[in-house]
């Protein structure tokens, strides 16, 4: 890890072993161990921002697959062949998720808008935490809107968002505890954190019909990266575990 922290952001991204590790499917390797083995654990905010900045759509998809294998080990990791139905507690269908052929495009757009956030930060400055939060939300909502898997999409989205926004440090009890809660399966009742959910005018399923418009709303590119304005942008639009 010392070697990784001494590298430039571009070198850090190149040396993450995301696409080449052969133990992703090893059930004996937990999420924390995997993060350490691929070189993610302990990355500073600038390094996490650089990972998103330099990521390809293939990097994004491989990361999502790897996380899903760790947080939902008892479910299929194959893409579901049909769009998923989202139902409420009464069994009423609220909306349908993306068609299988639409999933990659949604995720690619989420990544492209995250890169615009980073470009804005590079040009205008501001709060790096604000930039990371927006990138994390975009990456997570890309997972939610694509809804690739039959089960475990929410856990995967929450975990990816947490790792981008706040990182992971196994030497910090708070970081370990936060990740454990974030990546847990959400029970019907009693879960103490929110997930990534469209709210207000978007809650009736329009986010599924217009994922590009929704992701633009999540990015809030018209708001400064001042660490304050983004909360107002989220109001009546979406909620996340950290908002």
C-alpha cells in the first residue's frame, strides 16, 4: 500500500488489479480482503477521484461485478435476461428497470457525467468531497437504473458509492463498521440507512423512462462544488445513504 500511495493518480489506476485478479469468485475472499488485494484500500480522496477520471466503462462494469460477487454471494451474478419489476410492500409494480440492451448505455452515461464533474472540479476548484459525492452518486445510480442482477443491486450500488465517496480503511473501526452496514442485505424493516432512490417527482418511475435526465439531475452540474449547494439539488429528486 505504501507503494500505491507514492504513485501518481494515473499510476494508481493502472496498478489496480481490477481486471486481472483471478480470485473474484473465491468465496473465501471477503470484500475487505479483495479491496486490499486490488490496491484500493487506503486511497486518498485525490486518488479515488483520479480512478473515476481515468476509468473506462469496462473498469466500471468489472468493479460492479466484483462487488456484487462479494456483497450478494448467494445470488446469481449473471445479468438477468429481462427487465426487473420494482414492487412496493403491497406487491404493486411501481416501475420497470432498464431493458437488458439499455444497461450498458445507462452505466456509460453515468460514468461520462461523473467525468464532467471532475472536469468542473479541475477547472473551478471547490470541495473535493463534494466532487467525490456526486461521482459516487452517479456511479451508484448507474447500477440502480441498469438493475443488472435479479438480487443485490442495492447493496452493490451502496457499496460502490461508499467506496468512491469515503474510501475504505481497515485500520479504522468507523470505516469498517460503515462498510459493513452499507453492504448488508436490506431487510423489510429496521434498516438504519437509506439506499439510492429517486424521490419526489421522480419516484413514480420517470427515472426509468428518462435515465439520462435523471442522471443529469444527480450530477447537478449547474451547482457549484461548494459542499453546500448539492443538498438543495437533491431535495425532491433523490436520496442516498449519505444525504
